C-alpha cells in the first residue's frame, strides 16, 4: 500500500502549480471545513518535514512538537491554531499564486466588498463563472499579468476549484472572502452570530426606523453596536468604523437594502 507521501509527492517540489496546490489542500482538509487543523495539521506537518528533510519524522517526539509550535508561530497569522488556505499559500510556493495577485488588487475588506458589488452584477448574492471571469480579467490587468482567453478560462476554473467548497459552480460571499488576508476578513467576526431568515427580518425591520426599506449609515451604526454588545463581541471603535465602512461598500447610494444586509448577516444566505 502506498504511503501518503507517495500518493501526494507535490510537497517535494520547489514550486507548485495551482492544481497541485489544490490537491494538497483537499488531501489534508479531509473534513472540508476550510481549515487544516488537529490531526490534519499534524499529518500535514509530518509530511512536509519528511519531504523537506528527505527522511521520516516521529510525531510523538518532543522535538517534532517544538518544531510544529515554531511553524505555527510563523504561519498561523491569526493564532487560531489551524491553517487556512490563505496561510497555506505562504507556506507552499505556488506558480499561479492567485492569492498574492488578488491582494495587489484588493488591499482591504472595503475594497473587497466594493469588488463584490461590482461583479455580482445580477445581485444574486453569488459570483457565477461568467462574473468571476470578468473579475479575474480586471484583477490580472491591475496586477500587470499577461494572459489570453484560454489562460483566463483556466484561471477561472482554478479559482472555482480553490474556493467553491460546496461544488455548486458559483462563489458565495463567504467563499470569495477566503481570498482576503486573515486580518482583513471582517466577515469572520460575524461567523458565530449568523441569523435565521426570521431573526434577520425582525432585526432589519427594527433598525429600519423610518420604514423606507433600507438601512442608512446611522442605522447601520446602531445595528452593529447592539449586535456586538448582545453577542459579547470584542470590537473597539476603530474596528467598528472599519467594519461599517466595509459593509457600506455594498450600499447603493448610501442605502443598504435588505439583500445587501442579508448577504452579511443571514446564515440562510450565502454565508
């Protein structure tokens, strides 16, 4: 029977293709939750050390655990004890590094949300393959990367493979947000407090004080403060301003309609 290292030789390579990067990600993220953690992390680091040293390692050895601790200190940027895709790309040198390319285009969560609004052209709450192709075309132009239509189609399919975790052929906001550096991903703050449709409807109605069908910036400010307080979220005034700015990037002329707020807060939406 082949060992894992024999089944997955890519860790030996000096540079990976995007497809090889995906193979590694899917191989170790066995439960598909978007993280390499626990036993998955131990298995990944064992194989990585074996590939780099050219010899087997003992995961039970104290030195291995110390090296793993040092490894996580270097690459686990948000110190949550697990590796996500945007962290893995810093560990494994990838030929088609879409994440770094993306960051040259979108440097903040506000810019990300602005890009989302621009490319989710039919306001479906998803970026579908034709919309994603336009997004990547602009991305590559801004990053001064040469490409032809064949390469653009290949990139589009690769991004879908990287981030379309539920395999529906389109990217929801939470999937696309994986392109953001960890510290810029304001959506992570709301992962633990997703609302049901009923809860969301009640919340939206309460904060739409004047009943005009949308929430303005002042109403959003009150909503976020109360939501953070209610859920004991540790968010300082600077963080609150940044998150408000990011969400307002979805607004239409300063107005956040139900669809935009649902994308961010409702668990029965794309998140």
